[in-house]
C-alpha cells in the first residue's frame, strides 16, 4: 500500500528548497535522526547541522545537508526552516575548508562570548559541509 502523502515546505534563509507532497521526512533533530510521516502529531522540533532527506510524492528521494533551524508539524502540514540547505553537488569543499580555517583562527584569538559562539557555529557549519561532501563523494 502506498504511503500517505503530506504537504511539505522546506525553506532556507535564501531560498524555498521544496514545496510539494512528501511521503517521509528524515531530519537531524538535536538528539538524533527523526522521521516524520503523514498524520504525525503537532510539534516543533529543533534541528542541527546534518543530513536530511525526504521522499517526494513521485517516489524520488532528495538528499541534502541542513543547518540549524526548526521543523514545525501542524494541521497535517510540515514546514522546515533552516539556516541553509545544500545538495551534495552544490557544496564547495574548498570554500568550506577556508571557512573552517577562518573559524579556527578566530577561536584562537581573544573573543567576546558572542563572537566565540559565532565562531563555533561557523566551524560546525564548515565541518558539516566537509563531512557531508566526503560521504557523498566516497559512495
Ligand atoms: P562562508 O564563510 O564560506 O560564507 P558560512 O558558513 O558563513 O560560510 P552560511 O552563512 O552558512 O555561510 O551560508 C551563506 C550562503 O552560502 C548559503 O546560501 C549557503 O548555502 C552558501 N554556502 C556557504 N558555504 C558554502 C559552501 N561551502 N558550499 C556551497 N554553498 C555554501
């Protein structure tokens, strides 16, 4: 029996990544991977840098790397809001490597608490991009 379809909207700061029907959504919740299907109870889930995927209503699976954000399940619809969403082929490893070096340099300097957390977040994004790209390139 075909899985029930729910309405999914995946939005990053700079784009609407997907809007349409989906069968299943897998997200990097802060305490591990979580899957959402149709008729999931209403809730808001914090997500972190990590692999996400969803199966579209035509059966195709979409894989991407997501940043921090939220997934809101309400009224039978699912909305994901994230700092960034990138497909494996769109990730520029050299740029991520340079971002990691910049973040590491900043972390070695004297920083305010806010700057320290910003540098840690930059480092986490760069490391996630590098790891995710390697994972897909090695397949
Ligand atoms: P950088 O210092 O290289 O800009 P960043 O982590 O500060 O990295 P973000 O704020 O996370 O960048 O993202 C800004 C925009 O640039 C987003 O659209 C994001 O998808 C894109 N982006 C950032 N780094 C990369 C990368 N290595 N490859 C592809 N797109 C990237």
